[in-house]
C-alpha cells in the first residue's frame, strides 16, 4: 500500500500490473477502488496501472486546507512519478478529468495521451454554480438528501429504474459519502482551467454523456473546443455514473485510443 508525500499531503495510491504507465484518476466523492475497481484489471496484462487518491478520498491525508486544482494535480503527478517511469497515459473522470487536464498542461513531458471522461472547463456559469451550491447546502444540512440528490443527478433515469426499489434502498444505506467530500464539492464550485487547456500538447480524447445531469455534456464539448486537436466522443443516453455498472464501452474506447500509434 504505497504512499508519497506531496505538498504537505500523504498521498495514497494503488499500483497493479506491468508495462507502460496508465494512470486512472477518480472524481468527487469517489476513490481509486470505488470508481476503477472493475476497470483496472482489464489493463494490467500490458500496463502498470496507477490509481491515486487525491485529498478527501481513500487513505490520503493532509492538513485539511482548502483544495485547489493545482494541488490535487501535483498529488497525481507525485504518485505517477513514484509509481512508474513516464511518460504515461492519463485518464481522469469528472473532477479527476479537471485535475488530469491540469497535469497534462503543466507537465507535458509526463503525459503521452490524455483521456477526459465527463469533465468540464469551469464552474463560472449560473447552472454550474447553482448545482454545486445546492450540493454543498444539502451536504451541510441533510446527508441523506445529499445522497438522494447525488443519485438522481449522477445516474440516468433508465439506470435508476434498473436499480429497482431494493437497489436504490441499498444505495441509501451505503456509508458514502466520505468525510472529505465537502472540500471536493467546494473545489468543484471553484473550477476554472480555461487558461490551461490551449497549452495541452498530448493527443486528447474527450468523452461525454448526453444524459449527464451532474456534469452536462456541454462541459465535454467545451473541453474539446479548447484543447488543440482533441477528439470528442458523445455516448448517447447515459448519465454521469451509468458506466460504473458496465464499463466495457469506456474500456474499449480507452484501449483503442491509447494503443493506436501516434501519427
């Protein structure tokens, strides 16, 4: 169970497999196992898969200061450099996509290819600010309502119906969210990586979900528009976290992108 120090943070990360590096970065409220536990094993035959937990998740510990995109990007960078020789392929999901884009912009020598899943560029718009402010208020006043809100916005309607009544009840009984999520929500409210995006030089694949009510598809479209020579794939009729149940499409898209020789 490896740890690395980065900016007064003891960063916990998982390492599995062997070969060139593939780094998987979770999102807000997630962790290395919850988000990628049924993903990483599909790559370990040919890749050293690194799964860092940034502040607020997993066994990573810090001094409790406010989080910043730069700060969690440096945590990811430190774990990556400690675990595997670069350059690496880097995949980030949701808030992890925001951090991964920052890593690629600030450390171009470290990132060979970049995959951004359900990410966004900034939270300055009325809808996004309203979303994160509402999430924070619910978290502060009623954690069960926060869980309900997160489930309703995190999954598409069809996915929720597939859960059934028992599945949804089981979801509410889960110990989630982790204690550190409040700082991650606050960070989500203050995201703005627009100045960094035009400086990214790694070949980039942006993946968005058309039925995403947590981080709407427009966030992926803006990432694609801002990152030079990036490619955008929109997955129809899926919500933000629908792929957790069946990650096969995301795995296939990622594998095809990172295994295709660079022109």
